[in-house]
């Protein structure tokens, strides 16, 4: 089968032929029909791959510590070989996929062969995925809309952590795909929503979706205050991707006393303790699609959490987004910029 991969050594992206994935008893095998390029996340991976060894180390200081510890115990040469092997192993790209189930493991009960599903599979002809990281697509939802489900769930999980209430005001910092989905979901929650991004085209798109937006980062605090009846925001959700500390600095200044700041993206985290202390601000990092993500028992063994104890798992968030799409609550057509044949994927990344 064909698989889109990226070299960590030089950032090169290409389609290669690989064996079909193995199928465990808790997984389903999906034949892909469409997948989504999340431009912000995948651009970050591409730029990381293209960077030098030195810059890779600067971007992942915790990995440098691991390498140094390994060198102390295993020696320099063995450590060097391990690092080279890691860099030379390509990574799969993509994590938002739609397709048809063509096979399933013995323990999978909630899906049938022929079901159309969304999953967190990669850009590949076939994906073998945990049944807890898939959801059935309702009949009146088309593939082009359903493929946004995983990204929508990332936005939704951040909002669940923020716990917005009807009438509250929120600033969304970073208006990429996930940021624009976050804005729409906050509006569905009955919130007053503002957006900020230095890219004017993203702000223009946000305005089309009914989100008041600002490109002037230096003036965003006064701008937001003016548009929010002279009040600070109840919360900020950061979906930006930058090494700058600016988003977290702005968030702490623009949020009211005892407000909430949720980080979905990846930004500098040099927190101003004085601001957080005096306002008693809450800060939390959101992890992916929801409860169960990265948990061995949930993902590998497909052991679900009882609804009465864990209301919103990754799969339940998937299902929530699909229900919103089904009921025409999300505008997704504006978010699709181009479509490419899978065999032309390399040009899509260019």
C-alpha cells in the first residue's frame, strides 16, 4: 500500500510502498477515501525535519537530556548510533482520516465491515486503528466535512477544560484550522468570541464566520476591551504555534481576575508569575482529542471509560463533532482551501 512519510533527517516528504498494517483483535482496518492536511501542525513537523541537528536539539532540550543520560550509561558510540537510527527512521504524516471498514478484529463489537468512519489515521491507503479512536459517520454527513472531526475534537477538548458558560467572553489566539473551529464551538456554547492572529487572511476568514478579529497584536488588549463593553475576557484559548512568549503574555493581561487560560497549541511558556498571582488565573494544557488519548488500555486494548465516571472521551468527542456537523452547526466549507489527489501529495506539501 502507499504511505506518505517524512524524513526526520532532511524534512523530505514522499510516498512510499509499505506492507499493509497488521490488525489486532481490538482494531479496525480502514480503506481511506479522504484525509486532511492540518497545515499548522504538519508545517511545524516539516520545518523541524529540515532543520539542522543543532536546531533540532534546541527545539527539544528534553531529548538532549535523554541523549546525555544514555551516553553516560551506554557510551558515546552506541548513543550516536541510536540517535542516527531515530533520525533516519521516517515518520507517518496525517491524523485526520475518513474511510470504509474492510476488516476488523475479533473483539470489535460496535462496528461492521462497510461502515464509513472517521479516525486519527495517517495519510495512507490503509490504516489499522483502535476502535476507541474511530466513530461512525452519520448518513447525511459528507466525507469532506467529516474529515474535520479529529481537528474539531482537539478544539472541543480545550473548550471542555475552559468550562465556558452562556454569555461569557473568550479570546482565541491563533486562527488556523483548530483556532477557527474553536471559535465556532465557543459561539455554539453561547459565548462572545474574539480572535487574534498576525495573518490578515486568517482574520478575514474568521470575520466571514462571524468572529470579530484583530491582526494588530500590540493593540489587541485595548481592541478586545473596547469590543467587550470595557471588560476583560473570561478566558483565552491559545491555538497558536510559535516559540514566542507573546500569546501567553497577552492572554494573562487580557483575562479577568480568576479567569481561565487553556493552551491547545505550542507556544513559549515563560509565565509572568506576578500577573497570574494577582489575578489568580487558571492555566491548563489541553491534551489532544480527549480522555483516553495516549492511554494504553484505552487505545491498545479498547477499554472504554464508563460514561458516569468519564463523560467525554476521545471517541465521544468525535461523536459530538459529527453530530454538530450533521445538524449544520459548523461551517467547514470555508475551511477547505484546496484538494489534491493522493498521488500528488508531495505537491500539496510544497
